[in-house]
């Protein structure tokens, strides 16, 4: 499943080596649970279930220094103890209304040299993520779209940052859009999200994400004057195995998949990033491993001498135990409701996020 879905995603999305500077592949999750060190720092539990990859010191109160001290990482680049996380997807069975976890082929992170600040584009050069840096792309409360496609505001770019493809090989009727499709995806539901690539140069985090900004063209372009420091642009890619449930629903039932946020629209798709990179190797890789004359110019992580790529089997052994005691899924497990307090909210208005102890009747 891992290799098949990653190959499917790469072909469908058009992100070949010539378009990506390097890639960090993450195998099976480090852990899955309701913990969020960005939105709910120090709080246990958080609102909804996340799938977490990366450094083994992931925790509700994780810091840059604690991540660097991680004993292992579930991702393939050894110098990267970053934590990456995103909401879990569930199947809501039309027959009994119960929820089942949907598997995926792992997380693939593209580290892309984009924008006018990149040295190859005549800029001052991209910078490594600073110590303590955190960011989010996407909005867990989003249930509708508000902005025109030609709107270039930061709010509109944020809305367009998430994207889906319904992978169907041998068929011309695949789906590409900003929310969930309505039909089965025989080769997987491919979910992608762009991250901001511009930093204000001062704040390493902010509650409203105002310390970062998107490039003017989302995937490329210029940084706003308010955010003059260019960073590598991240793109997360996950392919969900929705086809495993194909014989248990029909189009007349309606799309049966929902995020752990209680989202049946797909518009709450989001990703979180807490920096755990060793800064010197990352900056060296940025400055010295983007060479059009060798394989580093074509997305080969292994070709960069400043990065150590471990085998998938080694990365897959990096696990930690959840600290929240609850059942969140598993093979054959059916849940009466989504973990936490996450009733389905269809929008188009933004959803209300409830916390344990504050759940409506």
C-alpha cells in the first residue's frame, strides 16, 4: 500500500523530481492521538485526532530542544526530528452510522525551492526554519469557500492551499477540487496542502499564523513586504485508501468519509509543522544541494551529502505510546462517535470546535 499509493500520488499531482527540491518520506505513524502542541500547547487532550509523524519526543509541551533530543524519527531524513501532523480520516458506515479509521500510504513532504527570495531566482537565498518555529496551513473549522479564484489576498490563498485528486487510472473522469469528491477513488483519494513560505523574520509562532505568509502565487511568486524572509515551501501529500470501503456505500448514500474534526466537506484539511531540524545540515542543504548539474537539482534527497536518508524499515520502527487513553480506531474497530466532541457540521458556516467537558447535548 505504501509504495503503490505514493507512486499514484506522484503521477497524479504532477510533482516529479524537476518540480521538487527534495522530499522527506514518512512511513507508518509515530503515533495517532488527540494531542496538538501548536493549537493546544500543554493541554491533554486536544480537540480532534491527528496522525503524527517525525521525532519521537512528540508531546503536548514539545519544544525545539526536546525534539532535537528525540531518539528516532518515523521519517527518512535522520537530521530532521520535526513533527508533522494532520487530521485522521474516518468512514461513516451508512448501514449503522458508526465510524471506522481509513488507512493511508504514509506522509510525503515536499521541500520546494520557490519564490523570488530563492537564490536561483535572483533572491537573497532561502533560510532554514529557525529554532522554535511552528506553523499551520489550513483551518479545522472551515466548511465552505468564501473567496473568488482570482482573489490574491492571504485569506484567499489559505483557502486554496488545500486540494484533492480522485485517483482513477484508465479513466478520464477523475476529480480535482478543493473539497471531497462524491464518488469512489479506485486508486486512492490524494490530499495535498501548500504551506506559507514567507516569514516576518521576528516571531516563530502566532495564534493567528500572522508570522507567516503565502507566496503571491501560492506555489510560487513573491513574499509580501511584511514577510521578507524566504523559507523552503512545504507541501504535504497523503493518499487515503477510500476504495477499501467501496462495496459498503453508493452515491445515493452520499459521500461517507469525514475528518476527525467532524468535517464531511473536506475543507478542514490542514497540516501542522513544528520544527525539529538540525539547522546547519538544513542550511547547507539549501545552499549547496540545489544543483541543476547533478541529482540534487532533480529532487534526490539521497544525492545531498548533508542529509542522511535511513531505510523505510528503520523509520517504521520509530513509535511512541499515546498519552490519551481512548479508542480512536484500528482494524475492524467501529466507533459510535468521533473521538472527543466532534459532531458532524456541514457548513457552509465555520464549524464550532468543542473541547472535552464543553460538549453540547
